[in-house]
């Protein structure tokens, strides 16, 4: 709309300039005609007098001269001469006209022989001088007018050019601004950041800088759960806090969606400063109830002086990607080791599909025991990757990778199927009731069709649903619970049991316990590492157990490595346990499961 107005403005401005030019040209043509006709009056009168003195009459010429003089005086007449507004010209013309009147009387007298012609001749001399002055006045006037007109025209032209340039510059600045800044938050965008960083680093050639790139964990999820408006609110709050802190010799930008970058002077505390700033930005009334669940994943790079901005950006982006594979809230710094790891990780991700087809993922089972009678009642399914050329690779190395690439979903269902195959064989070979628990990543949990897929796989092997337990890590319940609760409740309805894994490792979800459809609470192994404060831990465990029991939830503790720990858990009222004390995870085919007891006869 503004562009249209500007175009209209330019066009009319140039149109006015052209019209002014045409008017000026017409004017100067008119002025030239006045000069010409004045000259004609001068010459024609001389000719007429000569003819009259020679006895030749020329009434037509007299009439013509009358007409021209009248036209020059009034601006009206058949000669279409403009009226000249020069005062000198008009005065002299009036004088000339009066002399011309006298001359005509004298001509008449000469014609009838009343006069000899001497007077007429003298009159014609005077007339010539007067006419000469008239011509000169006309010329002077025309020249003056031409100069004034040209000056005026040049001024209009200059003015137009000046306006054109100013508006053009303003337009260019506006275009630049829209190209270089982020529409939502108003801070720099990627292109703007690259240009500004380039300029800044040129201005400070020896400056020691650090680049930090971060994003909001699970931003898509926040958006879809709380709505885009809140998502935008969050982004604007972050951008506002960043731009207030990083300006002048430091920069910040929103690169894309929930990705931000900061170019900060190196202090050694850059990351801490940024974290504090972001935490502060989340404490606004608009973000109440959401801000406390928001976390950030960060990549960092300490750039050496003189490096190109683009290279710096590539490196920090690699660090950021690598941090994301580490999970929520992680930070990774770019260095040579990281590069090597990234290459290895990308190899793993690329191999994933082939590994599934080639059965490189192995089902390991770690038995679980009842603490009252120390009987094995089930096992946890744990994946191992038999990686060609590397041997067994443990899940911590690839699960986070697969979570960020999304391929974890396939792996989780693959492991569920392996567990089902195992259980089918176990039942078919007369095994006692046995429960295999399968780990499900929060990524898998949030996929569409999760419920149906679990049901399909388990039913394909005609297994009683009570034999399959789903282990869902506690962090899956952070903040955003409703969709998870519905899915798990539906599975529970179908007879599956659900276990909350790693309880106590992250934020404690004690307040959620009564709202969640879970039958088992799995205490994180870290509880048992807190030896120094044993009494206190015991107290906490006892308290959690009591609360869980009140809600009809069984408690299992993982990571039991010693007899003391086992005794300790038993004393604390814990129901079940799992850990190296009992058994390490073993290949499923080597697990010794108790057989079903023979039915009592009779
Ligand atoms: P987790 O679910 O907490 O599994 C328990 C981890 O603790 C296992 O590590 C197990 O080997 C280890 N562990 C068991 N007993 C002890 C002990 O007494 N002491 C110590 N220090 N550790 C013990 P693992 O097998 O390396 O698995 C690591 C994590 O990978 C698992 O933690 C689980 O979160 C994940 N994971 C494993 N398999 C799968 C899977 O099929 N799908 C998904 N989504 N995640 C899986
Ligand atoms: Ca687990
Ligand atoms: Ca665990």
C-alpha cells in the first residue's frame, strides 16, 4: 500500500516537472515571437517610409503595423502575440504607438502634398531609435524571463531529485530492516545477525568472543498444547530479555522458530549469565504456570579472533545439535572431539534402519525380584546394539540420538515385539507367570497411534496383557501431562501395567502421583548412591513408599548392587528390586526363569 503511494508521489512529481518545462518552453517561444515582431515593426516602418517618400503607397503594410502594435500592446489579435509584462517595453511601446499615430498623419499629408517628406523622414529616424529600444527591451525581458524560468526549473528538478533520493534511502533502509529483522520479536534474524556480527568483528578485530546458540526444549509441544499465542509470548519474552542484555558490542538474534543466538564477549561466565537471564525472562505473569517447565538446550563456541562469521555459526550450530542429542537442558561446546563424535553419531543414525533389518539390536533382560521372598517375578527389557566392528554398544550412546532423529519410535516398538516374542516362547515352554517391562521414550509416547500399536503388537503374540509393563520415564510427565495420561489410562484399562521410571532423578512428581495412571513407581538408582546421608534417604524412601502404597502403587528400586542396599530397601518397605546384586542384564536367551510350579495333585 505504501509502495503504491510512493509510486504515485514520484509520478506526479515528475509530471509536474515536465509540465513546468513545457510551460517554460511555450513561454520562451512566445517571448521570442514578441522580439521578432518588435523587430518587424522596426524594419517594416523604415521600409514603409522609404516607399511613401518614393511615392509608393502601401496601405496593407500600414494596417499590418497597426495590427501588430495593437497585438503587442494588448496580447489580443490575429498575430497571436502574448502580452509582454515588461514595464519598460510597454512604456516604450506606448511611446512608439503615439509616434506611429503622428507618422500616419504625416504620411497622409505627404500623400496629398501638404508636406515635403522631411518631417516624415525625421520621424522615421526617431521611430527607428524608439523601435530599437522596444526590441532591446523585449529581448532583455525575454532573456531575464528565460534565466528565471531555467533557474526555477532547475530548482524544481533539484528538489525532485532530492526528494527521490531521500525517499529512496528511507525505502532502502525500510527494506533492509525488514530483511534483517525478525517479524515476530523485532530483534535481528539470521541474515541481520550475520551482517551485524561481521561488522562488529571488523570494528573489534582482536575482540575475544563467544557464540551461544540455544533453543527451547519441546517448543513444538508447548505450542500445540498451550497454543501459538503463548508460544509467541514466550519467544517475545526471551527476545526482549536478550536484546536488553546483548547490544552495543554484543549481539543477539532469533535464527529460526525457537532458535536464538548470542554473540557475547568472552568472560568465562557467558553461559551462566545467559541461563540466569533466560530464567528471569520466564518469570512473567503471562508465562505463569508454563515458564517453570521451560528449559533450554545450548551449544557454545569460543571463537578465535579473525574467524569468519559463517564458520563460527556452523560450528556453534554443530555444538547445539550435539547438545540436543544429549536431551533437555544440555549444553555442548564445540571442539575437535565433538566433531569426531558428531561424525560417529551421524554414522549411527544412518545405520539405524539397516541395523533394525539386520537384527543388530539385541534384547537383554535384567531380572526383577520381590523383596519379601526374593523371587524373580519379571525382567526389564534393555537394548544392546551389536554394532559391526565395534561390539556391544550401550543405549546411552544411541538412545538420545534416536530420540532427536525420531527413529527411537521404531526401536521402542521393535523392543516391545522382541519382548513379546520372548514371552510367547516362555509361556509356550511352560514358564511361570512373568512380567517383562519395556522402556518407552517420551518421543514414542507422544506419537499418534501409540495406543493402537502397543495393542497390535502384544495381541499378535496372544499374550495376557498383565505380562507386559510399560516403563515411562518420569520426565515424560513434566509439565504437559494430559495427552500422556489419556493414553496410559487407556492401556491400563486394557490390563497393562504402567511404571514410572527414574522417579526422583528429575523434578519430583510426587504431587502428580494420584493423578497418573500408574501401578508401579521405580525409584532411580541415584537414591542408593546417596550413602553419606543414608538416614535421610531412608526416611525419604520410606515416605515415598508409604505414599505410593496409600495410592495402591507398588515400589521397585533399581540399581541395587549390594546386600546392604537390598536389606536397606526391604527395611524401608520397598516391594521389589533390580540391580547387579541380583543380576546384570543378560542376553534374553540366557536368562534362567523359574518354571511354573507343578499343579498340586488332587
Ligand atoms: P533405565 O531404564 O534406567 O535402565 C536401567 C539402567 O541401569 C540400565 O542401563 C541398566 O543396565 C543399569 N543398571 C541396572 N542395574 C544396575 C546397577 O546395579 N548399577 C548400575 N550402576 N546400573 C545398573 P542400560 O541398559 O545402559 O540402559 C540405559 C538406559 O537406556 C535405560 O535406563 C533406558 O532409559 C534406556 N533404554 C534401554 N533400552 C531402551 C529401549 O528399548 N527403549 C528406550 N526408549 N530406552 C531404553
Ligand atoms: Ca527403565
Ligand atoms: Ca531407570
